[in-house]
C-alpha cells in the first residue's frame, strides 16, 4: 500500500483499549471487523466439544487477529482475549468494502498472512508429532518470547501459564511442571504462577536445536 493509502486507512480506524482478560470477540460470533494490535498482546482460545477452553496461540504488537479466508457470512472460529492491557485499531469490513479503494489490496495482504499462519501451524503440528517434549517447549517459548515477551531486568517474561504451555505443545501439565523445575535449577527460566521468565535465551535456543 502507498503512504497515502496507509494514512487514509488509519483515518478510518477506531481505537479501543481492553483490560487484562477482556474479550475482543467470541467463538461463533460473526466476523465484522479487522483488529490490529497497537500495544499489549492477545491470546486466541477455542472451546472443545466438552466445553474446555484450549489456548491456540498468542499475538503481539503489529499483528492482526480474527482473520478469515472470506468475510461474508464467516464466523469466528476462536475467541480472543487480552493478556495484558491492550490497545487495538479496528476497522469495520462494511466500511472498507463500501468506500475504500485499497480494500482489494488489504484482502490480498490478509490472504498472505493467513497463508503464513497456516505454514506456522503445519510446522507446530510436525513438531508435536516428531520432536521431543523439551525441544518443542523450548521452541514455543522462544517464538512466543519474540512475539509477545515483555523485557524485564532478569530476562523476557512470557505471560503463559503452565497449563496453557502444555496445551500449546501437546503435552501434560505434569510434564511441563517437571521441565520448568529442571530448567529453573539450570537457571534457564523462572516459572511464575501465570508466566515464565526466560533467563538464558542462548541455553534455551540450544535445547531447541539439540534437545536436553
């Protein structure tokens, strides 16, 4: 998009702030808006047939959430909630389609984003199917730390509970707890109640390459 189109697009946006745990949208609701994260982070979750909530991924600054392949008649396949205080820019699809000439470019770009995310999902599925637990947990923490981690004096804080980390990596809460205890003794991470602080990125990267 040209600079002029970008300025015009920004002028059409509504800005909204969400507190921690506030819902941006819910699974099953009609898709009516494009949402771009300006600050904070958002987690995507999905309900199982048994009613349990499962975390799918986290997104941070500069990322769009709630995208679908087509808009007309589409429903959100997951829910989105603010992990921290989060500020977003929102565009109504109806507004863009009615009067914005660059809407075709936006749809094309969204298609590229969806294609990239499909590739990420395929890679994560392969890891769950073939890699050792320690390696895929290390890979998940590194990716999420890079995308939504908060810099601290001691390291990078990732707001992800042990249960959520277990869901993301296809393992059990017991296994994650045991792994976090081991890595804590090695001073690689500091586990907290609803977060993990990555203390040593280099050692975590080594585990992601070689396993433990």
